[in-house]
């Protein structure tokens, strides 16, 4: 009986041992991309290892024997070493969920020419008896370059509606983008895609960036292609202006956010659980040959302003002031912004200034500062202050020099033209306020007494001195 038990126990693998592979692939490769484009700058060369059945030790062999004169490898990872002149060997512990690795940096070799090509092969294996994963990447000297043009179908957008962006892409460099074309769109002020296309992804909460990998062949150098569907964006209800930046890039080029799987913006945002990819049943964005007319000039990066047909009521609020002659009082900057329905507003990109005119008999002696730098300008012999419109609650310092009966100050909103608030009520843009002087500070009273006493004292001294001189001259004549 003991012998049988011993035989059974010997057949049980020790705790924690990895399961046998039985000839099946124990590790898979995600990336590197089929084609990579090189320039003179260092760029990380990376991919992702994914182990089957739990964490495993993986050996990676990278054949670099065909790179001579085309590409150069530098900055080896601490996990890697050179094995002769034509191979790099690395050792990693790969997780089932995937482990992003970057064995080295790579760049175009000195003396290489645009269009030169070389191949690099990556082999990954978990144990000698497992099937190896193998990927070959073609390295191309030179980077495909694109310019974009785009325009919204309507000049002004409806609050809470949809903005439809039409785009064209032009290949402007001599190198063809064999992997295809991607788009990076960066909308401002929480303005995200209104529908997530199958080949697009975004950050749904902040809408910081949208990435799209376009279907269809990339245009050859000198050719133009048009994005075959409008890209639709949601317009928030409470907005006046926002900016949209967009550009096109070659997949596999240094500007590709997904160049190295596991190290890209998209992968990092997935780990933070705030990146959404398009649904499989959604339509895809693609390219079709030919230019869409009327979209504006082609540029490498395009920044366009979205103007929303909205109104913002901006009003300046005055505050009655009270103080004594000689006293310095604080004057709050008070600005109110409201949407047409009366709700409080704080939109970006509104262009207006706040102008404060001091009451008669006062002097502005202080304005708000940022790290010691004045945020407002003082004019008209320190009687007028002009501040940017993004202030509310900061303080001006006003010295009451002397009492002027009925003295009043004034605050006013001066609207700009480029980013107008489209203020529907200009009557509340200006307001006057009263200054109530309630006495004199002890310090100012003492200075005034001293100023009144000095002329009398000086005059009396002169008279006494003259009388004394006459007296002494008369005594000398008498003697």
C-alpha cells in the first residue's frame, strides 16, 4: 500500500511548477509591427510577450545580422546582451496578461539613404520543448509624412448638437506608408466623438485624444485621399469656443502612438480603465482616393476653432466703499457670468477685460499679483486699473487721500472681438459705486497738524530773530 502511494505522489508535479507545453506555443508575440520607419533619432524598439497558462521565463533572440549599413542598435536593456555580432539575447518573465518589453533603441545608420531596407527577426520561446513565436519586421530608412486639411460643415455649431468634420490627407514625403495611416484628434472642453467608429478609440470621460487607424490604402507620395465619412463630435450645451487639433501619421513611424505595444498612449489608458475602443458592429472610417474641395490648406498639424452659437451675459458688479481719509481699503473684483437661462457660467476662451475707475480723491496703490508679477495694469495717474476677464474675487488696494463729497467710482466690462461673449445684455456691463468717507485716520490727522504748524513756527522764529537783531543794534548805538 505504501509503495502504491509513493508511486502516485511521484507522478504529481511539485507545487508551483509550470505545466508542460506538449508542443504548443507557450508564448505569443504582439508586435513588433510589420514595417518600421527609421530616422536619425533614437527610438525604442518594443513588443509585448504574452505567456500561456501563467507567468513564464521567456528567452528572446533577435537576429540583427542583416542591419549593416541600414540600422544601428544602441542602449541595450539590462535584460539583454549581445551574442556575437549578429544576435541579441534577452531573458524576460512574461505574464499571461502580457508584458511589454523594449530590448534596445534603434535608428538609421550613418550613411544610409531614404528607402534603404533591412530585416530584423524576433523569436520568443518559453522552454526548449515549447513552440517558438516568431515575427519579422522590415526596417525602412525614411519616414512617410502626411499633411491634413479639414473643415466643419457649418461655421457655427448648435449648443448640444453635433459638429461634422470632413478631412483629407496628403502624402508629402518620398517614402510610402506601407502599414497605413492613422489619425490623432484632440478636442477640447469635453467634446468627444458622437459615435465611436470601429477603428477609433478615445477617452470617454475627458476626451483628451481620439486615435483612428484608417481603412484603405495610404496615398502614395504626392497623392491625396479623403476620409470617407464625416467625423462627428458632440457639442456641449454650455460652451462658446473650443479648439480641435488633428494630424495624420504613418503607422510604424516615430509619431505613431501605438509604435510599441504596451508602451503606447492607448495601452496606458487601457490600464487606467478609461480608454474605449470602437464596437465591432460600428462603421469604420476609411480613405478613398481624391481630395475633398474647400477644406483649406494642407498642413502637418491643423488647429481649428469651433464656434458655438451661444450667448453669455457678463456683468460687472460694483461694491459701495467705506473708509477714512488716509486709510487703504480693499476693493474686490466682482464679475458675474450667466448663460441665457440664468445658470452660472465659467467658459474658456472668452475675450473681455475688466476696467476699474477709482473715485475722486483716491489712488490705486496695489493690484493682484502672480508670483510677484502684477496681473493688472494701472493707468491715468493711478486712477484706472485694467484686468483680464478671467478674474473674480481678487482684490485691488485703494488709498483714500481726501474726502470729495459725492465721489463715485465705476467698473466696466470691455468686450473683445475675436472671442466675443455675444453678450445679450450690455446694460449691466457698467456700474457705478459710491465712496463713503467716515473720518480721518490718526496718522493722517497728525501729519496734517504738523503740516499746518510748521509754517507758523517758521514765521514766528523769523520775527523773533528780527526783533532781537533790532534790539541789540539799538543797545550798541546807546553804548
